[in-house]
C-alpha cells in the first residue's frame, strides 16, 4: 500500500526484518525503534527482547514525525 501511494503511513511490527526488509524492497522508509520506545501492548511477540512496532512512510521526515507521535511510556506494555 505504501509503495502504491495508497497510504502515507503504515505501522508494522518487527522481530527480525518485518519492517525494514519490505521497506527496502519497495522503496519506502521503514524504521524499527529501540524495544521499549513504542508500546508493545497488543503485539503478540515472537521474542520479548526484539518485538516492537514502527512506522513505514514515504520519507525520513514522515518516519520521524510518526515515531514522535507513537513513542512514549505505556503502563499496559508488558
């Protein structure tokens, strides 16, 4: 959807490449935040020490803006 301009932002979850690999192949920006920067509440983890949610966007500036919006402490984060 990102590569076809059907969406300007997507949120993915990554353990080992599920954001950055598709982003690289499709010419969009994918960012895997440091684990704990973004809430993991609702994510079914493969690995508690690696799984995190992050943005896929069309530009680095958009990725930074989305990350700023979704980052933060969440008491529901295991």
